[in-house]
C-alpha cells in the first residue's frame, strides 16, 4: 500500500506560483511542470527510501526532466510523507 501523502499549504502555494512562472516563460511549460511534479510524487510515494537523505529525516527527490523542482520527504518512519515543494 502506498504511503499517505500530506501536502503542506505552503507547498500547494509554491506549486501554484511555480506553474504561473513557467506559463509566463512559455505557454504550455506549466503543464510539463505539473506532470513532472505528479510523476515525482508518485515515485516518492512508492519508493520514499530510494532518495538521498539531505538533513536528518529529509530526503530530496528530483524529477526526470530538466525542470528545476525538488520535493522534500519527511517522516518515513510514521509511514506518512509530508511534501515540501
């Protein structure tokens, strides 16, 4: 069973702001960004310990494309993933 994902409100706002920024750079780029975020979240949800620990229980996941995004993963012990984008 995949880990439960908990989104911080700050993460939601940052993703929304980032999507607006990517759209401003080039129309349609925000869609690529959103897809990259979703794919990365699914990878994290299925394999949270596959990502390098950066600080205590914080792990960083990068998408598979050239967009600059990272997702911090914490609280693996509680079988819950808190995403900070």
